[in-house]
C-alpha cells in the first residue's frame, strides 16, 4: 500500500524513543487535544487544504529529519507496538488525499525520529483537524 500512495518505506529504521502506537493515539485523541488547524469538510478542496495545513504544522514542529524521513501510523495498518513505519514522502503534497483514495480514510499519525513530536490528521465530525503535540 505504501507504494500506491507514494511513500518510500525504510523497514529497518525504528524510532529512537519507543512511544507505542497505542500511546500515541491515546495522547492525540485525549480531551485536551486542540487542533492547530481545522477545515470544514464542506469546504471546496477540504482534503487538499487539510493536507497543506498538516505539512505546514509538521514542518513547524520539526517532524521531518534532515533527509525527509519520519514515522507514521496509517489507519489501515493494525496497531501494535511495532506499528511505526519509517517513511519518506517524495511527493510532499496531499498525503491525506492519497490515503483517502487508497484506503478510504484521511487519518494518520506521524512522529519525529526522536519520538518527541507527533502530528496527525483526524476526521472530527464536520471538520478535518490537524493535531500537533510534543510528547512528554
């Protein structure tokens, strides 16, 4: 599936800080999480817009390594402690749209290589949200 959405997989790389996939999802979905960006689903090109918002938030948060790699959890991948996938996105645009076309969901969680930043796209009622948090 990763090839079909344009992500390059680096299977032998693991995060330096082992936040489990479940911990990251629980952290991002807590009642205290507030979006750093929100786009109404009814907005024309809403999926493309939330993709641009996610990319900007991820860059501001320092999510990408110097070589462009980051870790990701995709909605279509079973969640377990080894759920983080090290990837690079050479396309660099519209990741939520590419995910939606392949697996029917825009949702994903991305994490920096040091495990200290997470940035996700979530489907929240009438909106799409970008969440960005420092993991403590």
